[in-house]
């Protein structure tokens, strides 16, 4: 059996990995190779967080009742920042 790379199951777990990588890098005492590996882990975690957030955004739907009382689904439209 080959070992599979463990993928964090949710956003919170991935965010904790990212935060830990940032904290280790900010300490500034890692040797270059370890710092690079930590940076790569942080970049991967940040990318995964972005994908997870994008996935959630596309799945969020607003349910609205029409006049007949039935529900219709409309894509979520996030508020625009001013």
C-alpha cells in the first residue's frame, strides 16, 4: 500500500496549517531549507483555502419564495465592497 498525502478535510484545518507555517516563518530562526519547505506548505495551504472558499461561494444559494409559495434557487451574489 502506498502512503497518500493527507489532505485536510475542511477550511478550518487548512487555515490552522497556514497559520502555523506563518508563525514558524515569522520566528525567523529556521534554516534556509526548512524555511523553504515551510513556505511551500504555507503556499499550498493558502491555495487550498482559496479553493475551499470558492467552492463554498459557488454552492451558496438563496432560496426565495415566489407568489405561488414555491421556492426557487438563485445563485448567491456577494455584496460588493465599496
